[in-house]
C-alpha cells in the first residue's frame, strides 16, 4: 500500500455537509476538501482518509500571503458562507477549468458575505455593467446563475441579476487570473466606449441585438490586444482613412479614450480595425 493511500487527514473545521477543512500531516497546512456528504456528522478532530471516495475536489493554497488572508476569512466570515463559496469554486473547477487563481478562495467568500449583508438589509445592489458582463462573459454568467441558486437555497435569499453579474466577474477573475478590480475596469472601459459611440453617432444600440453583441465583442478583443500590447498589421489602413473618414475619426476618439484609461499608446493599425467595425455599424443605421 502506498504512503498516499495510508495518509489520513485530521478535520479542523466543518463548513457544511459538503465541505471540510483538514490539516496536512507533517506540514500542518490547511486543505479544503469538497465532496457530497463529506461533512455530514463530521466533527473537528475526526480522521478522514486522503483517498476517501467522497472527496471530489481538494484545494491547498500555495501562496503564503493567501494562506494568511484565508485564515482571516475563516475568523471573520460565517462558516456557512465560506462553505458555499468553496462549493461554488468546486463547481467552477468542474465546469470550466481546475486551474484557478487561488485568490478566489479569499475573494469569493468575502464578496458573498457582503452581498448577503446588503440583501438582508434591503440595500440595492446596482451593477452598471450588467449587459456587458452578460455578453462578454457568457459562460461565467451562466455558471454565476447556478452559483446564485446555491446561495439562494443555502440562505433563503433571492439573488438579483445585478449580483449575478458580480459573481460572474469573480468567476472570470478565477479562471483568467485577472484581478476582479481589473476585470471591472476592463468592463467599464467597454461600457464607456459604447456610450461614446452612441453619443457621437446619435445611434441607440439596443442591448439585445446582434449588432450590440458584435460591437462589444470587437471592442473587447481590441482593448485586450492593446492592454497586452499585442500589435497587429492592418493592410487596409490607408484605404480606411480615405474611404471611411467619419468612422476613422470616431475610432481615433475611442483610441484616445482607451489610451488615457490604460496609459498605453494605441497603434494606428488598431485604430483602422476599429474604424472598419464602426463603419459597418454606421452603414446599418
């Protein structure tokens, strides 16, 4: 029998019926175990085999700073909230990718606790980027809907769409390794660009249309390339300048805004590609 099969963990905390915290033998490091019914009837001090068939997911924080932050979460956040957050993290790992930014173990329970506090106290949760989140992060938003149902069932709370949008941003952050603050900034930039386009063209872009989806998808990839400084060549640039002056002028304004927000110069070739997409929008309207 291998040492791994012989290894047993000592339960340090039971978060709910499906999530327990255990101590790694030798190192004493805390590990999160997730599995259906793994915490039912369990108590701190109980032993659980490392190869217990109920264990579906196990998470161990490698970053020392994250370990300290997680200990703070455990001391400040309702264990039931930490438990449901860990169940949601296990869902993300199963449905999208097991390679997650481990900071989600700190950020998600903290966010859920505050959201529950606001909802219990009748405080409105406003999300000005909801349409953009639903369109830019479709798989994350779909999973956030399932996460909202889990929170609703655990705490008997109706979760509004605005909060589902914020949960989607946390899921996106976990799978992309982009901090939530950066994801919010990115989404805010897209929202502002759409508003600028509507203002300059006097066109109202219906959020439920394919035109809107196509536009913000193009803007998303453009902003992402600029942020990552991935430069592309545009063989149509000179032609775009001469044949689509109105669209090119608007694209130049968008580029100036992006440059100001990201503090990165926007290549002229990228401006030309934005102009092409704007020209199509102008022609259709």
